[in-house]
C-alpha cells in the first residue's frame, strides 16, 4: 500500500517540492552527522584489522575472542546508553549533550591512538562508545523534529546518504593514515570530531528547548529530577508492547547485518584474492591512488567501502521509490536482500564477486535501514522524539553486542586462516606441534608454501586451506540468523495488519 506524501489538499508532493520543505536546521544536523560518521567509520573500517594484526606489522596482535569482547563492550555502551541519554537530551538540552559528546570522543580517539596494549585501548574504546551514545539522540531527535509525514521518507533517505558520505570518506582517510602509522588513523578521527564544534556553536537549533517552552505554556511541563526522568523513559518502553516486539525482531537482524563491518574486513584480508580486481582498478580505470595492501590485494577497507559508496550514489533515488510504500514492507524486502547478499559475498573468494555481493548488500541496506528510523520517527510522540530515537538503539545493543561475541567465537573456530594454517601443518603435514604454535602469524603461510610441493605462493596456500576447511561456513550461519529475522518481521507485519482491521471493525 502506498504511503501518502501529500499536502493538506490531497496533492502528492513531487521530489522537488519535498526538497523545498526541508529547513536549514535539517541540513545542519545532517552535516554534523556526516562528520561524526567520517570519524567513526574511519576507525571502525580498520580497527578489527588493527586488533588482530601481527605486532610486527604494527597491530595489537590480540586473539579473535578478545576482538569479539572489545566489540561486545563497545556495542553495549554505544547502543544501550542512548536509551538513557535520549531522555536527558530532551530534558536538559540538545546542545549541552553535543558539547559533552564531542569532548569525550576526542579524548577516546586520541587514547586509542596512543595505546599499545589491551587495557588502555579498551579505555579509549569505552570513551568513544560513550561519546557516540550521547551524540546520537540529539541529532536524530533534531531530524525527527524537522521532517513531516509529507517528506519523512525522502528526509531520512538524505540523512542516510550523508551518513554514508562520511562512512565512505572515512575508510579512505584511514587507509592513507595507516600507511604512515596506525596511530594517525585515530588522531585523524579526533580532528574530524573537533570540527563539529563549529556548526554546533553557530548554526545548530536546540529543538528540545522549543518543545519544553510549548509544554510550559500549556501547563504540561513537570520539572522532574534525573531519576524520575529515567524511570519515565523505561516505563514508556515497557508500555509499548508492539514497539518492543518490533525492536526485538530487528535485534536479530542487526546481529547478522553488523558482521559486514566488524568481521568481513578481516575475512577479506585473510581469504579473498583481489589481485585481478586491483589490476582492473589501477590500469583499466586509472585509480592509481588505490595501492595494494601488504598482501598484494585491494585493501579490505576499500572493498567494504563499496557499501557506503553505493549508498552515496543511489540513496536519494531509492529513498524516493521506497517512499511510495509502507516502511514496514520495505524493511522486509531490504532485510531479505541484505541477508542473501551477505551469504553470497561470504561464500566467494574472488575479489570481483565479493565487490558485487557488497553492492547487493548496500541495495538491501538502503531499502531497509532508513525505513527503520522513519518508522520510529513517525510513531514517536512529538515531546518524546529523542527518547524514541534513543530506544531505536536497543536492537543495536542486543544484535551488535552479540554479533561481536559470536563472531569472535565462530571466526576463531571456523574461519581464522592462521589457526587453520597451523591445524593443516600439524594434521596434514605432520609438523611438530610445538614448532607450529611457536610460529609468528607472519610466518604461518610462508611455512606452508615451503613444506607443500606444488604450492609456490601464499595465495595458493590460502586456496588449499579454503578447500580443506570451508571457512565460508561462518557466513551461512549468520545468513540463517538474518533469514529467520526476516520471516519474523513478515509475521509481525501480518499481525499488525490483522490488528488494524480488528480495531477498524470495533470502532
């Protein structure tokens, strides 16, 4: 069924007419989100690589289970805290929240760059997660205040596009910075975060104060303390049963969805042969700035960046098209496409096919993800926009945190190339167990090449391990989770439709 983008006279708004309805505050909030995402994804695109990379190459060389634990803590804080900070942003002001968020994030990114061990690095992660959690509700609350039912689909589409401009540029910046030194990746993100003080000070409008003034004039403002504010926030969530079910279904989907960004760069670096793709990019397309990584492939952060690049190019068109349909219908379609694309991408080791799979994943993401925010923004009461947008992080809290733990365990058991390489040397080549486990990560693949007749380079050795151990099984598992949640959302949609028909008959 079509979603109505109409004027009071019933006339549908064209793309150009909808574009004119956006205020300057809408665009200011979008630009602020873009810079924050540039900083955030610059780090997120490569931080998994950094955590597990060999110390000889400048990494922390921590195990995958530790990487999973770090991502678990990061996800819990960054996604649960907005459930609290959303209510406080509504209560105490958007601008104050933003100033605090930027200060904490700058400190966190800087500390991550200076850290050379688990403890200090985790402290930096906690700070970044906290600052990002404080940042999200006031910005998304501002957007919810500046769009209407007439332009919400296009508005959230633009928001998602500008988010992905930042998400697209961030990995390129990070890719260049890590060539110099890993620490510059984090310092660059601190700098981009600091730039957001400028629009916040001079251009940003604090809608929370406007809402409070309207309630004050109507005699509906209650000056409750922080604990009462938090209690009211939790009570609002518990009372809205349909909203709770919706969030829980999406939790499972985000568990699958976030693997592309948290785990897949590592999988690409270890298993995907993109030498042919690199030659095509450099010599056929003339993209000489894309340099080979230390293994001779396209850097994994650039390949995953196809997702953000596709969204930057196609999001306005997709947003306009999907605006003709109910948000929940488009969510089901987008979830299905993203799930199938992730599985397709994960079962292939050829660079060209992986890029195509990431492109398909982006199509599903464009259809699904903005609709999630739109759905919540439209259903939220005017005086609780930031609060409900804060609740939108609950699926991330459950899905992303579990994604970190589960990917750390499943990847370590089924897909870690260096673990499988050691297993192969012990079980198939009969090499001494103590000798094998004493090898540095950088020595595993050269040792296999040296000891297997007919294998002349690490790429051939990787193909042997791929055929022997099927490391792609990790993506089949996560695809099954995504498919189950897609079916769950479809059932939820039919349940809502049946409930609406029942209410119509009773009224």
